[in-house]
């Protein structure tokens, strides 16, 4: 015992020397931070770190140590040093509030502390949805969430939640996952009866757990909360799989370490903020994208080739199903490149011509593996190759002519865009689309009869308002979500895609999962929060011209949606307010001609809202067809006398049949 005591005292003195050396090192780190800030130098110097680690390996071998052990300790010290330098180089010393999923000691908690250097106010949430929502509402500045693991792949729940939110990736952190067995007190492994942990952690330690005789595994919401459960239960034979930090924070015992099936177990975490990062900063750059392509052969290849042809290396490609659109997918892509690079800007611009949605999730510096290498698999980008030969006409705009023009400009994308609404192509050469249905969904019976009428008479898209922005608060305001359900059911029964109006940003996500086309009414053409939210969804949008909007204002409203990433915009002329009052509005068919010269987007006409009287709807519709529009959206009611709104302008079944005949369209 005396010898053991002496040896422990020697270790204590060595530890004191380590702490003293660490304090001296951090003092130099602060000084270096001030010098770098003055010189405008980046915090991270990868070449310098590689030199330091190589020298450490040589010194370790000379002292009889393994290079791996020495480098592992030094990497941890260097990671903390980088965080101190970053913090010392900033003017604000306020600790940011950072959300994470789980409890203190969870691996997300560890990643947050690593990224922010321990200077933060960590706030745990039960789910990833709550974690991201905290950032969206401004209750925290950032969130740290796992995005992929080297053993189990992508964290799908995080990707799905992030896809529908106005949030941005501003950084990343890579953490080595060291699973430990945590108990109330030291315990022989053969006495263990219950093991609690997150199901992913249990799966990653399956071989070790199978070696425990008589132990039952039970999934828990989080690794750190599993430790809390073990502590609260107070049963010595109950243990948890969690991090060493989770045990130390709760003064519990670690009875086994590194129990995962594979040692090379790393998780990549994204740092999420409300605003995009301004400049990639230090470190190798990474850009993350969300893409939705046409549902046809070769569509994804065309988009990916825009990056490959300019020498950009993709480090990740993940597909996720789009909610409400069976068998169609959104693609999450990471590539090595900085948005400030003109070549990447050109590649993204060309990609918009091939895809329905191109949304930039973030541009940020790549993190380093605890081993010191960037998370790129060691693949080097190949030299740029000549651009591909022109391909045949496609269903989306494809050629970038003037990169400085607006996204909706014909001078930027000379090819006409064709928008798919369900199984209907809007804007395809030689086609004229008729969308028809009642002004409002009044009942399931009424909208079912309208769908039957539209289908039998030759219409291809069913319209119907569930939320009605009426001039008078005392008139019928629509059935709301009940009306949406009835509209969708009627459309499915008769094989018709459906379109309905969206009034508020908070309605977009839910409506996009149900209907095929989201309509922005004239009163909402300049509702910019709504337009921005529509720019983040994957459904096509029908944008009506405002009551007093100029053509330029109309096109600029469309630009909000296009700039948000959604390239699926259909314009609709519905009449404007002038001094003439004979009709409800003045149908500006000249706008159709002008728009055709300025934009590649398809243009529809709404003759019903312009006319205000059903007898004027057919001649206005024929005039719209002659003006060269892509189609019309017209109000049709099974019995206009019973209509709850806009009864005077709704066509009856006979009138609709005559109109379709005059347009050269035949019913089924």
C-alpha cells in the first residue's frame, strides 16, 4: 500500500505539471489570438497543426510512448485552443444560448461545448423538432443537431425537420462517439440485468451487450437521460450506455469504456442559426443544398453534372421522401466549395435550370476529424471539364444566358419553363390547360359534383377555395381544413390535381402535404413572409397579379419565391383595378404578351374574376387563348344559384361545356 501511495503521489505531481503546462499554453493561445485578429489571419492553420502532430509523434516514440496516444491528447488540447482563439478574437464575450436534443452529457451537448469552447448556455429539449423550433422562434441563438454517423448513416428526423424551416447551417462539429457502461457504483458485468440507452447507441454496442449474460436491453429517449433513469431507479443492477461526461456530471461509475462494435465511430453535427453565415471563414469550405428534380429519367444526373463539370466534389448525397408526394424525393447534398467562388455560383445558377427546387442550406467551414483530417474521405476534386453538349428540351428551364438578370427573366433562362401539377404539364408547347371548379368548397357533396363536372367536360385541374379572403367579414369565409380534405378527396376520386389558396405562412407546410398547387391570391401578391415560405416548399405555386400591381411588381413577387429555392411558379393575370367599372376588373391581356417577352414562367388567365358576370367569361377566355397564355382558371359551379360566394360569375354546367367547345377542347 505504501508503494501504491507513493506512485499515486507521483501521478498527482505529474498531473499538476500538466495543468501548469496547459495554463502556460493557453496564455500563449490568447496572445496568438490577438495577433491573428490584428493581421486578419484565420484561427485554423491546418498545415501548422499537422506539423505539431507529426513532431509529437516523434517525441512520443523517443520516450517509449505510442504516437497514437500522444496525438490523441494533443488533438484535444488543440481543439480547445482553437475555440479559445476564436472567442478571444471576437468582440462580444456574451455566452450564446445553444439548444440541443437530450440532457447534459448527451453527445449533442458535448458537440455544442466543443464547438463553442465551453462558453455557452446549453438548453436541452426532448425532440429535434423542439430543438430547431427554439432557434426559429429566437429563444436561442443556435442549435447543435446530429446529421450523420459513420456507422448508422444520416439522422433522417433532423433532415426532415430542417427541410421545412427557415434555418441555416452555419457550422459543423465532428465528435468521436465513445460509448461507456454507466452504473450507480462499480459492478461485475455478470450482475447486470437491465441496460438503458438510445436505440442507436444500443445497436452500435450490440456485440458487447450480447456478451452480458442475463442482461435485457431497453430503448430510452436519450443516452444522458438513460443515466438519469438509472440514478432515479436506484437499482444497482441497472446500467446505461452513455458518454463518460454523462456519468461524471451525475457522479456515477463508469464500469466499461469503448464498448461500441467499431472504434471508428464519429458523428457529424450541424450548427444551426436563423441567418446564413456571412462568408465561409477559416477551414476548408462546405456548401449544403436541398434539391428537388423533375420525376423523370436522368433529371438528377443533369443537376449533378453542373457541379462535376466545374470540378466540385460531392461529399454526401442523401434522398428523403417528400411528404404528401408519393415516390418523389428531395436530395440533401454536401459539396466542397464556397458560395463566394464564382464557379460555384455559376454551377448553382445552371442547376436551377434543371431542378424544381434548389435551396442553399448553408456555407460553412468543414470540421476536422479528431484525427486531424477534414471530413472529405480524402477525395480530391478533379480538374474542370468542358461543359456538356446541349441536351434536348426538358420540362424545366435549362440555359443560363445572363447571370445578372432576375431568376424569372427570359434573358437568364431562354428556355420556357414547364411546371408539372400532378400529372398535368402547364406551359408545355401546344397545350392549353383549363383549371376549373367553384370559388369555394361549400360541402363534400358540392365539390364532388364539381369534380365530376370538370372531369367530364375536359378540365384537368380542380380548383376550390377552402380559405376565403373576403372583402366583407360577414360573407362566407370557407370551410378551412375541412374544405381542404373534401377538395383533395374529390380530386382523387376523379383523377384531378387540385389547387387552393393559401393565406398565411403557417398554412404552407400543411397544405403542401395535401394539395398539388398552392395559389397566392391577388390580395396576397406582396405578402412577403408568405412568398418566402412558399420559396422553401416543394409544391408549385400559382401567383395571381395584385389588384393594382404593375407587371414589374408582379414579376418581382415571383422572384421572392424563386430566390427562396422553389423554381415552380405559374403566373396568373386576373384583372386589375382601373377607372372602368363596367366589369369587376379590367382584364389586362397585354400583360400576357409582355410577360411572354420578359419571363420563362408560364402565364394563366382568370377570366372569371375579371368579368364578374358569367356571360362575359367565355369571350374573355377565348381572347386569353388568342393572346397566347398557357391556360385559364375559371369558376364553375354545379348549381350557381346555390353558390355561397361569387355566384354571378360562376359558369353552370351547360355554360362550361359551351366554353370548352369554343376553346377547341373536348370532354371525356
